[in-house]
């Protein structure tokens, strides 16, 4: 019996040493940090994990570390997007053999792909595994556009394609449309740094899958909505938006820097080619982060989560 996926699933970034080699100790600390925040599951080897820039051995080490650290406490969704159906099948089967709870799959990066080819891609991968599939709809990442009608067809006719991760803005309208077309069979997650999180939930999303170095805010929004306290959820959401806006252009580097400033990982290095923050940008980010933390604490009583808080509870995980 598979676990139903709901709530906040952070997409794990890949911490690096100064020489840009994978830092598995920091990855373990990141997982503990997230668990302390109360997340509901994880996404490993997603696009913002820099998965396409990792070697095969790095991907294997990454997923092995995640699965060992998380154990069976929480579900782990594993990215299996590849540039051919054959490679996607191989990646999905590998994820299944490693104990994944589901696989996340975007169509190959070819904007000229026809809908029939996209449908067959998902069906072939689905037929090769027994896991649920999270259909990743991300045209901004050079993937082909998938209409609400195509997403509904995949959800209704490819049995394991139970979930959709929407990143085609504006997402709230598309959440509502896909739910209508599937008569609520599709379980939809928001994404896109969380910039539409509150409104996606208003339209019937079951959660959000996105990378975030401030997980306590995403968990707080979820918890408030589950308790019917939308006004509180909205306050946390609105005060978090300036930080989300900062992510737009250099998301990976910015989020890694927040992790560094919170004491979770050692460096904000990214795999090359890729732009990293300069000293001026780090100072600007620090100023904004402190402002967000202070205001969320003021309006919602949520203290910012720093590594010293995580370290004191790690022995219980």
C-alpha cells in the first residue's frame, strides 16, 4: 500500500564543498533541519538539485544518503526526468529499487514534442514500474507546454500518474482547471518557489513541492490552513513573498546562501556552469532575510529556524 502524498515536500538542493564536490555531511544536516521543521516528505534529485550536472556516481551517492538518512519516516519522491524514454525508464526503475515512494517525471526538453509523444512517454515509464508518478509540468524549464487537457488525459488514462506538480504560471487557474477535468482525481502540488502557494491551496492543491531554505514558513502555512486559520496563513505567506521574489533569477545560489547564513550547509557553491552570488548580493540577501524573519516572528510568532536549533534535536531523529 502506497503512502498518499500531501503537504510540504522540499526539493533537496545538493550541498557542495569549496571545490564543488558533493558535500554529503551537509546533505544529511539539511535533511535533519527539514525534519525538525515538520516537513511531510522529500523530493530528491529534482532539477534544482542540479541533478543533470551530477555524475552517475554522485547521483547514486546522493540518493543513497537521502534514503539512509530519511529511512521510512517520510516518503521520498525521486526525480527521473531524462532526455529519452529509455533513460527515463532506467531512472524510474533505479529509483524504485532504492525505495522511492514515487517518481517525478517531466517530459524531455523538446518544445516541439507533440501531445501524443508526451502521452506515450508517460505511459511507457508507468508500465515499467509500480510506483506513483508525479507529472512535472514545467514549460519554463525548456520542457514542452502541457495543456490542462493533456494533463487530465495522462492522469485519467495512465493509472499511476496520480499526481501533478504545476509550474506553468499562473498556477492557481491551472490547478482549478485540471481538477475540474479530472473530477478531482488528480492530486496537484504547487511549486515555483511558493509564489502561488496560498492561492494554489485555495483552488484545491494537496500541497507544494519546491526547494526552500525557510521551511518553517511553508509548514506554518500548511498547518494554519489545515486548522482553518487562513488569515494567519496569509500573513506568513505575504511576508515571505519578498524572499521568494529574490529567488527568481538565481534560485539555487540564493537558496544555498540562505542555508549558509542559517548554518545548515558550508558553502553556496553551485555546479558549473552557473552564476554564484557576489559579496554585494550576499549583503542584500542577508538584509532581506533578517527583515522577513523579524516580521514573520512579529505577526505570527514563528522564530526563524537556524542550525543551532536543529543540532539540539538531531539525536531524536
